[in-house]
C-alpha cells in the first residue's frame, strides 16, 4: 500500500525496490506539470503525448538502471528533461505547429476542469489558449525562464546556472516576460478577472 | 538606497516566494510607500496567477502507456 502523502524521494525509493504503485503515484502527481511544460512549447496534443512518453521512458530507464542522481528534486529533473525534449522537437520542426487534437471539435479537451458548466469551460478554454499563445510570442530567453520557473519549479538561481547567466539577468528576463504578458492581456482584454479569479 | 532595477528584481523574487523573512519585511514597507512599485507588484502577481492556473492534462491512454512500459521494464529487471 502506497500513501499519496509520501515525498517524491520516498516514492522513488519504493519504486527502486520494485513497487510499481509508487511509480504510479509519482506519475499522477506530476503528470500535469510535466505535460504542460511540453504542451506549452509544442502546441500539439499528439506530439506532446509522444514526448511525455519519451520523457518517462527515459526516467524509468535511468531509475531502473540505478543511474538516478538523488540530489535535487525529482520534478525539477523531470521537467528539465521535458523542456529540453520539447525544445529539441521545436527546433527540429523549425516552426510552431497548428494545434492538432483528437476530435477536431473538442480542441481543448486536454485542459483539466472540475465542477464547471459547459460555458465556464468554454470561456476558460479560450482564456487559457489565448494566454498560451501570448506566452509563445515572448522572446525565447523570456519564455525559457518563465517555463522553467513555472513548470520545472526551478529557482531563479538554478535557472541562472542552467542557462549560464547571472541571477539578475534571469530575474530581468522574468520581469520582462511578466510585463509583456500583462500588456498583452490588457490589450486583448480576455476574461481573466471574471473567470480566472472567481472563488470556487 | 536600493535601485529601481534591484527593487523590481526583488519584487519578482517576492512574487515567487524566494525572498527571506527579513527581505519580506523590507519589501512590504517599500510597497506601502511606493505606488509605482506596488502597481508593479500587483501586475506581476496577477500575471503569475494567470499562468499558474493554465494547466493541461495528458490523456489516460498516455498515462497507461507509461505505466505499462514501467511494468515491462520491471519484469525484465526481475527475470
């Protein structure tokens, strides 16, 4: 029996001993974060799911072969891997693909919502899509630091080290990323206030 | 006197909860007296929250494939 409140390190320890349930808890705990990291970059559900599987195949192989370095956080390591794979894929394609989803109609069926009306979901979908598109318009250094901070949960110091810049440069990039996004939000006047900030 | 550049970088760290308790005290005081800095803080906090709420889910099939791969590898390791 594996408890959901075990830490990532504890789950990894159980998994190394052959407990598959521990891996399932770990996967379900972090799937949205890791998938969001990929999807925000590649914008294609099929590609994102392929890359998600590639990331976890690598993770499983590394852990199972005893090569996992237990220093640092699992989510940071996994998200960084996801980010790098997604960026590699993007660079190979040299363009952002058109959004491709399962049924053509339910374009945003990968979004996660609970206890909402169809109209709520529709508006949130539009809002999230709009925001995601805005993130894509940011210069790459700004987009990179934003994705690393939000999805890989890396600190600004860690981002600075990973990208080979000073922490002030890293913070400056994030500052401009947030300012630029805010301007775009104000310009497009999407329904953030009403729908993203409504208390449940 | 802290430069505006440094203050705004500190606000970014504050929004992302990377400041120390002592730094928080100083920043809270600064926010009380500096309207421009307060406006900057509010805009950053708002935008961060918007991004935080944007999350996507992979399909169940994707998750099942990963779990199946893990089980397959486990069996190989065990045999």
